[in-house]
């Protein structure tokens, strides 16, 4: 039986793709070296975003959402799992709205791993990891994020 959290994330990805997916008139939120925040975090964690859906202004969780990008992830895109693991990077306009959204995301997707980075430049980002390797990939991501001082 499919997990509700996975279905919700996949529905978001399909919704985002249907709404223009890769392009928008809004400014794209970027991380180190001009990559999107989600791409930068995945790269640091040794994961690849094998496909992505992107949109801005989608009211997925809470107000103040600037950008939502969902990735199907794996250590290598040569892997083709039957059920993918996804990482949704939600970027908010303030750290407070990101914190509120993280709590709402955890409540909405109790089987997902919700990560809230605490060090710049990722303090307004919420990462929702779901799927069969969510725990493993979330640990990789958390290990790669900058640590507070």
C-alpha cells in the first residue's frame, strides 16, 4: 500500500510539472555557486537529482513560500528504483515561516523525514525526504549540511 506522504510529494511534483515546471517569472533562489538551493544540498550529500519539478508560489505548506523544487534522488541516476525516493526543497521568505512550514510538513507527512537546516545559507529552507530510502538519504543530507558554531 502506498504511503500517503509519498503520494502527496508525488502529487506536488506532478502539479508543479503541469504548472510550467522548469520556468517561472519569479527569481530563482540559489545556493552556493549559483546552483539552486536543493541542487547544492544534494550535491554536498553525494546524491543526484535524477529528475526535478519546479514552481514558485505553490501553496504547498504554509504562507511565504518562495520556491518549491522536488527531486527524485539516488546516489547515481543509473539506478532505477521501482519506488523513488524524493526530496522536496521548500524555500520560504523568512526563517520563521520556514519553521512553521516544517512543523506543518511533519504533521502532513508523518512518514517523511523533515530537515530544517540551521546555518546560512539554508535557514529558510525546509527539506522533505520521502520514499523507501528516506532515512538513509536524510542522514546523508544532514551530514553534509554546514554545522552551527
